[in-house]
């Protein structure tokens, strides 16, 4: 089982739609969780950290479910500019460094 | 402006040639990292350094070497033993070590083997 797994997509949604991504992780001792956004041929950029109580930043909501070992990202009222690959990141590896999922590709259509 | 810079943006390497990728940060971060991203794949950790004059191998260290003589700089040498044709190399830094803090990335170097 991979340390961090994401549905690769692609997710194609119309503008204004709500879309959700899930990510599962294998190491129950993981303590740090993040969502990053990566545009085509660019570096990843931090979207938000994921806290145990869940957190919200504008149209974006992140949730952590430790019992089932998954984190989620919800995007409301999708914009064209949300089109990107979303990377799930967990400190899960043997060296306890951050491990990046392969990403979920989102395309928001006009 | 604080940030991470990488150079060059594009690099072409002949088989058997060693090349060095530059990474500099002025964020006063202790930890620095090198990742490789293959086309359509996720990021994989090559090397990381939590403090000056110390560094550790990541998951795919074979064919690479690093140094950390200054806090601001973490250059990566791709040796002739590394035979991946084309990959995107990303440098990152974080305020603390141990994988608990968010990492911030430079713009990357795209390396092609001719």
C-alpha cells in the first residue's frame, strides 16, 4: 500500500460546482497534513494546512479523519482559476519527512 | 522579497556528464530539501538537510550528491550514475526540520539528458 494515495482524476467540473477530493494515508502515527496546489510545469504552492478540528479558508475546507486515516479537500463555487493538480501531503515516510501524493487533477470548465 | 531561487531554469546534460543545480533561500529556514518529479508523477525526496554541514538521504538518493556549507545554500549534483532522461527538480525549505512544518518551493529546474 502506498504511503499516501489520491484519486488521480481528472475531475472535470463546471464553474460554480462543488468538488471534493479525498486522500488516504497508511501511517497512523502521521501528525502533519497539508494540501498543496500545483499548476502545470510550476512548483507546488501551499494551499492550506489540515488541522484535527478541520479548517476553512474562503471557498476551501479541509477535514482530517484520523480513525479512517484520510484527509479531504472541499472546493465550493469552483472558479476557472482553480484548475490545477491538488497534492495531498503527509509526514508519513520512514524518515518522517513529508510524503507527497501523486495529485488529483482538476479542470473547471466554463 | 524573501524566497527560494533555483538556477538554471532549464538544463541539458549529456550522458556521462555531472551537473550541479543551485538552490538558495533567504527565508532563514533551517531545513532544505531536494525532490524529483517525473512526468505525470508525484514528488520524491532525494536528499534533505536539517542543519548546516549535515544532510540525509531520501528515498531516491542514488546518483546524486549534495552539500550544505551555508544555511542559505543547498546545491544538488546529478552524477553520471543517474540515468533518468527528463525530470523536474524542486528545492524546498522549511522553518523547522522533522517533516512537521510546511515546505516552500523554488521554481524548479527542468533537466533533460541528451
